C-alpha cells in the first residue's frame, strides 16, 4: 500500500447497491476531481516505480488510461493501450477472459513490445482479476516481461489479486476495500 493509501481511500466514494443490489461500487470520480488527491495518487505510483527499469506502461481500457498516461510521462517510458476488442486499427493479438456475466476480450497491437521489454500493467481496480490476467498474458505472449500489475483499488474479498499472484505476477494497489467497508 502507498504512504497515501489511507488518504486516497478516504476520497473514493462508495455507492451502495450499484449497478445492482448488494454491490458496493467504488467510485474513483471524486479522486480524479480533487487535484491534490489526484497528484498524491500519481505520486504513489511514481514513487514506487521511479527506480525500476521499465520500458512501458500497459494501461487497460479505459480507466487504466487515466493513471497510465501520466505515469508513463513521469517515468519517461512509453504508453501502450490494452483495448477492448475491435478498438485497435492495426494487427492485434487478443486474450479472452471470463466475467461474472459472460466473456470479454482485450487486444494489443502485435508490435507493441520487443522481446524482453519490461512492462508495468496498470488499471483502476482489481475485482475478480480477469482483465488484469488477460492483459498480463497478452504482454507475455508478445514477448514482454510483466514486472508488476498495479491498481488504485484492490477488492481482495473477490479473489482477483490472489489469482494474479498465483499466476506468477506481482500486485501493487494504492488502497483496498473489504466487502464490509
């Protein structure tokens, strides 16, 4: 967890029963609207990764872009979008993953990385881990090396971060929420 983790967590809004009854939605919008909080959020990632040898930030469509782009800029590395199926205009590789309500697919340009490139994968939240695992698998298949996966929020009760670790990838989250918080 980041040194700003408790502060960041306090700025995130919980919306009960959305998008369905029994779900506590963790809304990062107030975090993005608060300039001091957003700076602390980006700084949390910069401080963690500034001394790591990274070639690229791979950010997951779409909220991962919000953190991935400024982080790539601050760290002086490239930014690579991992997009939902059908959004990239060039040759792609894809990975399908399971959602609680079906399947989804993410894509990456086939030439996004060179063999051995060191990649940080970024998204806003880890719930069940499917999207993050799919992105990490894509990067590995493309020849890149996933240095770590990083998110603003981890929901450990849903098991995603554990699944990611069991697949051999490191996980960093600025803050986490349990179901009863």
